[in-house]
C-alpha cells in the first residue's frame, strides 16, 4: 500500500489527517506479518528510499513518492507508535 501520489502532488503535508489515515491502513497491513514499534516502522520507511528497487517502484508512480511515503511513515510513527 502506497500513499496516494495525487495527495503528494497537491502538496498535502505528511501530517495531514488524510495522509495519516492512509498510513494507518499501511501500518495495519504491515501488522498482518509483525507489529513494528516506531523505530522499526521508520526503518521500513527508510528502506523505501534507500533500497534502489523499492525507490524505483515508488518513484515510477510519481517522482519523490518514496521520500514522501517515508516522511509520512515517520510522522505516523512519531504520533501513533512507541
């Protein structure tokens, strides 16, 4: 599950409730396999940017989407996870 690229293109801040609702859906899908704490969830977000294959998959949809997803995940972790 990726954040909607149209939301990013509109300049919506990653802390916006609509973006964070998408991150909650993403987090819940990750929880099907394990329950990451804040540090682990942020680490997954970094992977989307630092791993060339992940980044390519995200940025194929929209340039900068991998970083936007990471930042949205960071905001989610900071406010919702411990």
